[in-house]
């Protein structure tokens, strides 16, 4: 099963990994470590809460006006 992952730099080092389909979140020192951890956490989540995927999330960006 192919799912989405959003990775962001963690304030203390490494990366935070988030799966939007399930809401699982983990972290790791490297991108590979964060993705491996996310895969493990998501697998455990899916054992308890099976998921029927209708479509993939749309990842986009938006701007927030700058405040003076």
C-alpha cells in the first residue's frame, strides 16, 4: 500500500514525518530513519484501524500576508 508522507525539519534536529491518511506522526535523525519509523507506526495503526483509501491527499502551498 502506498501512502503519503510529509517531512519537516525538527527544531531539535532530524525530521518529523506525518502521514495525512492516518494521522500518524513520528520522527528520525535522517529522512530514511523518519520514513522507516513512519512506516512502522502506520502499520501498527492500520492493524487496529483498517483504511479504505478513496484517493490521495493533495499537497499544495498557500501564502499568508505579511504583517507590518
